[in-house]
């Protein structure tokens, strides 16, 4: 990959993934500028999830080229990308308390020789940048008692404690309420003022949200992939 624009955050060419049962996604081309929120528009499923994991350096593609702020290997991309609110990746236990989840994450982030105490204030410090004007959950609240939107924002906050250049968020359409989906997108737009944020949805995205761009994504479902493979 040559002559990439200096402002490019993510550039992909012919990116594709195959599994034991055949193609998973691709080929996919991406051009994501640095800063702001970019929404990948396409149907939910394993193809879309695996693409998000690949962009965040959590999965290796079978073919194609990928550059994330100049990093081109999964290991290098991993170091500069956070990913959250992706089912089967960062699910939180319903019986866990918010303060315990935050403390555990801060301990993972800290050097082995530093002991991180449980502090109620840590919940505010970790969650406020993601929740913005929305109420931050009580430190003693259990996950099972939180609203669906609050759980999603909490998972993003836990993933984003180090605030790397790239933040990848699972599909906003996993939230059942359209109002909650819009609220989540608004929070991601705000996070995009400091980071490059990428998420996905299969639903229409309102023009007035303030996002950077919406990219229509083909080749994410098995039917498309099988059809495309058979016509080559």
C-alpha cells in the first residue's frame, strides 16, 4: 500500500476473511479519515463483526491490505485501537457491580506492582467521558439493573480507558430502541472529537447527528459472499 493520505486513519484494500465453512466477509475497501465518527452500514452478523475485529487488530484477515494509522499488522494495530460493545468479546456479567468492573479494568491497565484500590470516584472518572451529559450508573449498581443503553456505554467506557487513537464499537443496532441507538450514536460523535471512532449499523443514520461519514458495506453476508464467489 503506497501513497496513503496523511490524514487517513484506516485504509483497506481487498480485505477478506475466510473460515472453515467458507468466506466470512470481503473483499472490502475502506477509507476512514482521522477524527470523527464513521458508520459502516451493512447487515448484522458474523461478517460485520469479524470486519470490526479485523479493523481493531483482534483478527487477522485472510487476504488484502489494512493500514491503521500506519500500522499494518494485527499486533501493531492492537496497540493503538480499543474495541467495545461487541457480543462474545466484552460481555459483562449481569451479577457484577459497576464498581467491580471498573476496578478490575483499572487493575488490568496498571503495572503489576501497583495495587489499584476500589474507589467510587473511579466510576465517575472512567465513565464520564463516554456517558457525557447522561447519568453515570451508581458504583454499587448491578449490571442486570441497568438500562440497555447504559450497559453499552459502560462496556465502551471499560474498553476505552486508555483512549487510543482508534475506538471501534460494535453495531449500534444491537440496542432494541431506536431512541437508544440515536443516543449511542450521539455519544460516539462526541468521542470522535478526540479519537477516530468506527461503528456499524444496519439501520438508516440520521443526517443531523454530526457523524463524519456513512460507508455502505457490501460482502458482509453469506448470501452475498457465495454469490460473488460463484461469479468470479
